[in-house]
C-alpha cells in the first residue's frame, strides 16, 4: 500500500507541478529526457511545416498524421539500424533479418503480428538499460568544451535546467558526446541509492532491489 501511495503521489505531483506535457509523463523525469522529447517535438513540427508547403490543400489532421508517420519511421530506423546491432550483435540481427534495407522497400510488415512486448520483458529484462545510466549529465559548448556537469540525483523530477540560456543545445551536445556506462549488473549510485535519489525515484530503486 505504501508503494502504491508513493506512485500515486508521484503522478499527482507530475500533473500539478510540472509544466512540461507530452504523451509520456516521464518527460519530466530529468533534463536530458525532457530535451529528447523536445527534439522529437521540434522534428515533428519541422516536417509538418514542410509537408504543408508541399500540400497546402491538406487539413491540420492530415498534416499531423503524415508528419507523425515520418517521425515514427525515423525512430524505428534509429532503433533497428543503430541501436539493436549494438545490443544484440550483427549475427542475431542478420539471422532474424532485422536490418533496414540499404535501398528499395521491404514487404515484411504483417498487420496481424502483435508488436507488444511481454510484461516480464518490460519490467525485468529490459531494465538492463538502467545500467547504462551515467551519474552526471554533461553540458557542452559549441567548441566541444565541457561547460557544466550536473549530478543526476539533484535534478530528478526537476527538468528546469533547460530554461537556462543555450542549455538545450548544450545537453544535446552532451548526449552525443558523453559515453554511456557499460552494460552489466552494476548501477550508478545516483539511481539506486535511496539516500541520494529523489523520493519519487525510489520507484525505480524498488526495481533494483
């Protein structure tokens, strides 16, 4: 009951205190995640504006849905072309024909296949990703110089660093420059030490216990 109360309090706080809204409440979890949501939102709007220039007869809903379709395809391409080969290895990717085509079109899509993942994978196996989390969020300048390094636990459920001038650009440079931790069974104390973690981040700590 205590755990359920903590989760309910966390969601209530997100709804009533944080101003950033997206399709996923976790956009407020920490500044780098807020920045990632912002990037994809801007990419959607960029594509939508170009589509409208080419198709002035489309209504708002058509422009939105077509732009959304392209953004989803971009995300899928990054996942299958860049991320999965690193996580699974090329042999597995090749064995199951997961690599996107270099040219032409694929006819493999099957609308009857259920694309959802199992609850066991989502809540347990997929948590390996948290071992990749660094203890600091780094902000870089235009010349590749480190401007600031922020402790992760100090900004849990507090994404307001992105209000600082040029911070979004700096965090983007940090995300593309700062290496991740190794994929293993070790986790940063920033995300698994209940003394240092934000009280709402204890939800994640419970997964590690």
